[in-house]
């Protein structure tokens, strides 16, 4: 089997919040989804909702049928899964193998690569719900792409087809990248949970909706200013407005 331009037969290992969404996005770009693995009732329901015409198959069957295999499993399971399939010589020469774990580059795919597979590490920097809402959100998202130089364009093209924006991240930088993703995700959840809890205790109804505009605008402003000199440096006598001040 050799990698080719155009439409691919894509198999998905893992029916958590990420795999079915990426599969639906790639199906929307014209690729054929050959199968998806799902064990729990919840994951089966999610797979059937997001990819209703796609068969639920065992992992060896997915690998055997696919030109591109997307591995969307918990980080703790990735290494043993790849190695286990290599031990049974399941990976195919020329087959694209892509994982979605933030903290790993392509080294974790070396057992598959040793059998002739082409490794890709592609992580969407997005907090997934596992529903169709995520399809639209992909268009606003950036994806970290780590791959051998000759196949980086393949990874970038897949990201564009999913509606995202690709950014190359070096193998040696994946741990730092994963740390940044974890900090941003955990901090955002913690702050929102704390703030909505306070509002709920003082009787504010629908505290999540109450804070929605404030949180979104605050985050957007912070992201726009990221990496720039302090916006108040031009005037040493001007003070930053207090956090949470409603605009004047």
C-alpha cells in the first residue's frame, strides 16, 4: 500500500470525544471512513451519532482496511497499542498512521514506522465535546503537526481539510507544547468553575450564561495581546482597569 493524493480510506481507533469528530470532518472533505473501534456503550452511541453509516470494527480489521489510521486513545494507552499491533505485523507499508496525543511526537509510532508505515502526530488545540458542535469549532482551531520533513505537507493538508490551521511543532518540543495545552485547559476550567460557583451561591441564575460574554471577551483580549508589550507601557501614569471591570 502506498500513500496517494486524493481520497483516503480512513480508520479510527477510539470513539472518545476526538476520534469521531475528526472522522466526521474528514468524511465531510470526501474521504471514506472504513471503520471505527468502540467498546463502551457511550462510545458506541457517540460513534453511531457522529458517523452513522460507519461500521464498528475490531482494531485489527480497521488497520487492515485503512490507508490512514487515526489513533485517538488516551495517552496512557498509545504506546502499548502501537507496539502491540507491530508485534503482530499489523501495520502496512505505506500506510499513514496518525495519533492525536498532545505530549507525543512521532517517536511513539516507531514500531509502526519500522514496518513501513508513515508516522504523523497531529493534535487539535481544542477542548472537545464529542458532538457535532465541534465540527464548526474546528474551523477556528490550530493543530500541532509533527512529522518527518518529507510528509509534513500530508499532515498539513489533512488539517486544512478538517477546517483547521496547521502549525509545525518539532519532536523535541512536544512535551513543552503539551504542558502549554494542559495549563490553558486546566486554568480555564478552574477559573470558570470557581467564578460560577460564587455567583450561584449569591443567587445569580444561570451563572454560566451570565459570565459567558465576560469570559470570552477577556480571553480574546488576552490572546490578542499575548507576546506583545504591555498595552499600558506607553503611558506610565495610566493604570490597568481592575479585573472584571465592565467596559467604559
